[in-house]
C-alpha cells in the first residue's frame, strides 16, 4: 500500500479528503477504460445504472471513510480511512492526515519497473 500525507485546516478537512479520494477514483476509472468525462456529465441515477451494467462495485464504509472498489468481482482498489493527527504548523493548529491506498494502477507500475 502507498500513502499520502496532507496538512489541512481543522474545519474543511473532510472536503480535502473527498477531493483527493475522488481524483484517485477518477484515475482508477480511467485506467480500467471508463470515460470519466462522460461520467462527470451523467445524472447520478444514470451513473448507478452504468456501474451496475459495468459490474463496478463501490463499497463505502461511512464511519471509517474507507472505500473498496471491485470490477467484475475482482478487487481493484482500496482507500483506507484517514488517520488524523492534530499538529502545530507555523504557530497554528492544523490536521496532519495520512491515508493509505492501493489500486491495480500501482501493481501495473510495479510490474513495469522490472
């Protein structure tokens, strides 16, 4: 698993996490061949239908803010819930957030390195 660390303010950190997670999902969708621009323009009910027909399953664990992504029954990505630490940066309190994640993109990059 890889991890990402970011510093955020104490108020809007959930929006920051959601933005990074959504970008990670977009990259994953693009990697498996989905047209992410078309998905952006679809109504939410159509996206759900598209996911079902495409055999894409998103399992979101609300309390943990974690996510599993399956495609055609195979696990293709995991986004762990954030680990949040309150720190002082430049004299101000902020959140240091660490998130672990994994996807088939990472596996493909590892294979290409050999």
